[in-house]
């Protein structure tokens, strides 16, 4: 989440215009992140699926958010920039 925070802050400072957006005048970033401790049941497909779920959860909460899903603990961390 440290990288996500830094990237979100950079976009905020740069205030890159996004004239065609109906949601806001400047570019923002939402993301879904997944982490896990690999075991015999871990595969790329399940990690991508969880990251995708986290992305859609972030978008459902509004703009400029990151959600992190930790697979082994089934916990979700939310970051709003």
C-alpha cells in the first residue's frame, strides 16, 4: 500500500486534467491489490480474481481508492487518497 499511497499523492499534486470525465476534472487512480503467503493451493488465476474483486470494491466506494485483499486471512484493507 506504500506504493499506492505514493502514486496517489503524485497524481494529486500533478492535478492532471481529465476534461472528458463526467466524474471529475483531474485524473485519479483506483486499484485492487492482493497479497498471500503461497502454498500448494495458490495460483495466479485466484490471485488475479481477488485483485479484480478488490478493484471493483474500490470503485464501488468512489474515486481515488485502493483496496487490498490478503488471501490467507480473508481481510480487506482500504486506502482512500
